[in-house]
């Protein structure tokens, strides 16, 4: 293995992210296991800036060996950590929140370099990520039990909640801090210990989070990070190890289905936040300007690379042309480019595969009769892939984009004739994560909200996610909820105690 000279980012402090001398400040990271920074046996893998194709550094390429070490560290730390009072655990989370917000600019810039989203949006993600640390610091104190009226006078009956144990967390690349804290914060608040495998495209943000945990004084072994290029190798070790009682995963439905099969061996508890195919319904009494603004915020955030972004838009016929015209005007104001540049609204797609999927969806729609209103072009530049904000009209249900999640900045708009048709088309999907609709009528809106088969519904709101609200889907979009009071329940077991007097 090639050896390099390093300098530490802070004098006298062993850090996970270090600067490699003589290579124009590229970053190199190590694994965080049992409170120590360790190299990986397999060496490192390259991390690429999707906005310019340049290598920004190298991450430790952990595998089964290191994952097993991290699991054992989490197992050893569990008894003492779970025995702490909720107030004591909350104190660590509050300090982590303070440190994350103190480093908001630095962490935001790192997200932009790792995965491409515009800098202001990346800084917003840091605030969003930090909000879960603050929220679950308080929820730690609200894991309540109960007493039950006894079956006879010589019994007393009660229910208590206890941490599930060691948790394996697997997070994606599109929200490299937000998805980490949304899982880790409730887990450690509940008294669990964690082994995290972050997305291989964005490992640096997870390493920075480990540095925050260390700086906050989190005890050794409570939180561990194993970065690695082979998600299957690390994931399989988590699934096969009996010590890991719980898996929390965000990613594709296909991988979620595989995890369910693998988890059957040890009957593991699973929280799965999987694929989405979010509809946006615009009814004819909607405030059109509000609907356009909400649809733009939902569709084009993170270049459309979110599991809850609007993927198909249904607009009632009387306002269809007006909506499309205003939506086109708003989309054409968006600027595509490197997220580090001022004024950029849409960054690069994460990689070539993502770009090709977007382009294939657009071409399929046009070949089947869709009208290209604006955009429809992408380009490759120095190994980076960009796609223009695109609006399509005259859509039909046989077009691939109306059936599959696009994960790109393309908005197909289909005409509908009634509320009932909008609900029917929205529900005609195996996914049920998020849905959006716009109407100014309360009675009409309640019927639509209740009729949609989705776990999250934005009513006149294109960005409904919040730490205090439950996040998760119906049907093949997943199991369990993250955020809200429900978020911590996913990391505790219920124990019934019957006492004879």
C-alpha cells in the first residue's frame, strides 16, 4: 500500500479527516471504531466531486473485518450507555447540535463538494440535520411506560420501554448529514449504540459527524462509522451478526426487499425508508402561484434527487394551460451549474447512471407523444453530468416517467378532469411515500388528503419534512417512521411486567 505523509487538521488531535500534503489539499479519512480512528485493511477508495469530476480525497475502504470490529465495540458500549439517564443522553445530543450548527458553513461546503447540491441548500441540510439532534434530545425524556389495572388484587401490572440494542444504520448519498442524524439521533437517545455505513459517494460527511460525536465527548463505542465501497459486504455483516438487533435503512425498494429476506434469519427489526413516486395534484380552485411555487420547491430541490420530490403532476383541465405556462416560466429561471458558484439552483446529477436514467425517461415520453415545454437537454463536462430543468406536457400513463421514479429535474404534467381521477392516478403506484395537492377548499382538501394512500401528504406545502413530524411511507415505500414521537419508538422494545404480591 502506498504511504503518504499527513498533517492533522487540528494540532495535537487525532482526527478522522486529514489533509494530504503535496496533493493540493485533498482529504483522506479513516474509520471511527470504538472511539479510535483506524485505517482500513483494504486501503482507500476515491471520492469524486460530481460537479467537475475531480477527486476530492480518499475514504477508508472498510469491509467485513472492520464492520465486525465496530459491532463488537457497539456491543461492549451498550450496557453503560443504556444505563445512563435520559437527561444524560440528552446532554450529549444537545452538545452535538451546538457543534453542528457552529460548523454549518464548513459542513455545508463539504456536502456540496461530495454530492453537488447548491451551497445554500447544503447549509440548509445541516440545519435540518441538527434539528433531529435537538428534537430527540428532548424525546429521550419522553419514552414513557404505563401501569395496567391488574387482573386480581394480588397482582400489579406495568409496561416499560427499553433500548432495542445494537443498531446498524445504512444511509444514502443524497442527504449525507440529514439521513445520518435522522437515524442516529433517536437511536442513541433511546439508549442504543450504532454502527453506521454511509453512502459510498458521500463518506466524508459521516466522518465529520463522527468528529462531532468525539468532540461532544460521546463515550467510545456508542457511535461507529465504517465507510466502504462495497455496501453489500458491510450490509451482509450487519445482517448476519446476531448482535445487531435492528437495521435502519434508506435506499431503494429493491435493496429494502433484500434486507427483509436477509433479516429473516435472525428476525431482525427493520426500519425501511424506500423508493417513492410522489404525485402532485393541482385542483381547479388552487392558488396557482402558490401551487407553482410549491411544485418548483418539491420537484427541483437537490436536482430532483430526493425520494419525496414531486415526480408526476396532475392538473385539472380548466387551469392546465395556465399552470403549465407559469410553471415553465418559473423553471426557466433556475440556473444549472457547480453548486459552489453563487446563484446556482440546480447542481449536477450524482453520476453517469443517474444522468442516463433521466435522459431515457425524457426521450421515452417524447417518443410517445409528450410535448417538450422547456429543457430536455443534458450535458457532460469534465466527467460531471448536468441536466436542464425540464417540463413536459400532454402526458399519458403509458410513459415510463409516470410509472418509475426519475431522480432528476424533470416535471411531467398530465391533465385530469376531476378530483377522483387525480386521487386514482396518484394511488396507482406500488409506492406510497409522499404526495402533494393544492386546493383552497377545506372540505375538498380533507377528502383528497384522506383518499391519498401515502405516509406523507403536503397540502399547499411542497416541503413538509420536519424533525417533529413522522416521516415514512405506505405500501412498498417502507416500514416504520423517522422523526416525531414515532421516531424514537422504532428503537425501543416493549416489556410487560406482571408482579405477584
